[in-house]
C-alpha cells in the first residue's frame, strides 16, 4: 500500500538527490576553473604583426624573456579571472632573430624556408550531451600520442586547422571512460583538451592557429580569444566575432589565414558570402603562389552504407562561385574528422582536409572521390582516409609537395604529390 508518509519520503529523497546533483555540478564547475600551482606553457605563433611568443603562467607577472642574448619584457595579454585563473603573456619576435627564450627555455625559431609542415586539426575530446568519447583512454582519444609523434618528426611549422575544445558538457554519469573530465570554456578544460597533450608539439616549432567553429564566441571563444587568437585580446567583449585574414611567409609561398568559423554550412548566407568573397580575392594581391588555411572546407565528401555523397559549405561555395585568384594553389582545412585530398577537372585549388587529430572520427568519410561532382565542380583525383586518427605532413620538393597522411604509429596511410593545383596519388 502506498501511504502519504511513503510519498513524502520519496519527495524528500528526490529533493535531496536534486540538491546533491546541483552541488556536484557547482563543485565541478569550480574545480574546472581552478589552476594547478606551476601551470606554465609557452609557444611561438604567427600573427598579423609577425611572429609572437606566448606564455601562460599562474604567476602574478609575466616570465622573463630574452632575444639574441638581451633581456626582453613579455607584456600581459589577458589577466586572470574566475574562469581562467592564469595570466596570458606575449612578446613580439623581430624578423631575423637568432635566439629567443622564455624563462630560460629556448624557443624553436622558424627556418628561413618552411620545407616540412605538419597539419593537424579537430583535436579535442568530444563531450556533448550523451555523445561522449573516452577522454581517459589514449586509444579512444589519442591526441597526446599524435602530438608527441608529430614533435619527434621535427616539422618546421605546425598548422592547426581549428577546433581545439570539444569538452562542452559534463561526462554522462554512467560512462566511466570520461569520468572526472573538466568541461566548458574555462582553464582546466582547455588545459586538458589542448595545452597538456599538445605540450611537446607546442615547443617543437612555430604554429599557425586557425579558428574553428568550436571557437566562435558562443561556444569556446573566450578561451580562444584570451590565449590562442592571433589578434590582440578583446578585453572589452572577451571575444572577437570575425577576424580579418593575415599572411605568413613560408618562403617562396604565402599562407593566407582566414576565419570562416561561422560560415553557414547548410544554406548560403549572402552577407557572409560577400565577406568571404572579398577575402578570397585578397589573395590576388600577393606575389607568388598562395595557400589558404581555414577551418571549413569548401568541398568534402562522405559515404553512407549505400552511396557516396558530396558535401559543400553553401556559403563558402557561393563566395567561391567567381574564380578564385589563379595564384591560389591549395586550400588547407579541417572540420571533416578524416583525411581527404582532391584536385578537380575545373581550374580550382586543390583541397587538403586534415581533421583526424583526436575528436570522434567521421568513420564514413569517402576513400575514393574520383568523378564526384560537388556543387558543379568535378573531382579529377581524390583520396581519403576515414576512421583513423593521425596527422598529415607536407614536404617540399623541387617543384612539388609530398603530402603524407600518418596514423598514430607513424605509418603512412596515403601519399600524394601536389603540383600547383593538381595532385597525383600513389
């Protein structure tokens, strides 16, 4: 028999459980925003003003630095707050500097010409509602293995093609594989998802950091703006909604870095397309060949169990409807959680997509794209590697680039040669 006492008891139990859940959530958010004593990271990255050294410290002041044997003062970039109890610092590195260090740690200054470029993208561990990776397992989330292996291969430059933070909600309580994971746009989540696993690769070479759709202001934009954004910290708003393109000299080749993080995928946004059209056109003012680095590709392909199908970003496709400048040879992108490379029958830049750095994989991405028509453009040659974590390396030859996709063991999975806008794959 159900009595009023038993009903009241059940209500009190549910209320107590709700209070416990709320308290646990508050505690988790508090813990996720804390910083461990001695948190310290440093790296080099390219910005519109040139090469910049960055550091993150828990100290109250920026670390000491030196350039060519002379003391140099790092400037505070973003102060500590409740969500980010760390100080972000920056220092401009003049072109031609021979030696630089932060807190006695030497920085890997760039080579005169970038002949070995590592591509990586979509690296965080996905926690989004009930969709969760095993963040505590290097088999299910191998970003640290990928980054460590990449560092051992000694690249001249690392290009991260966007999407750094995937821990957007708490680990579902029934799943042990991600138990205890921090989450949200705060320091401990950023540290767990990017800075700690990327540590060796961060210090191995200069970086180009491309903004992904996970770094838009409505998602993880405040951490991005505070620590990784190539532009000055937006202290008044905490996050810049849109960035202007900037160039990086790779030696006889220019990289044009674009922010297409907010480009509408499923329908063409004419206002956005006008912005991106002007940005694409700006490549024409650059002398010599250009590669575009941006998070979302214009074209990609995936497969269901039944058929191969085309994927295109409708807004970027509209922006690229007029021919892109003839000196744009290739587009480097992420977003698709796989590796793909393609060139086209029409005179259009080759696509290289690298998004297999750690986030949950797109296991049905296409392996062979030859003949696929994507929004009026036909793939002449195209290859893909779905369902495998890894990274890509681009190595310069006399008149071509060797593009190799590697798995987490350093095994080559795909190898192609890029000549101008065309690819030839083994």
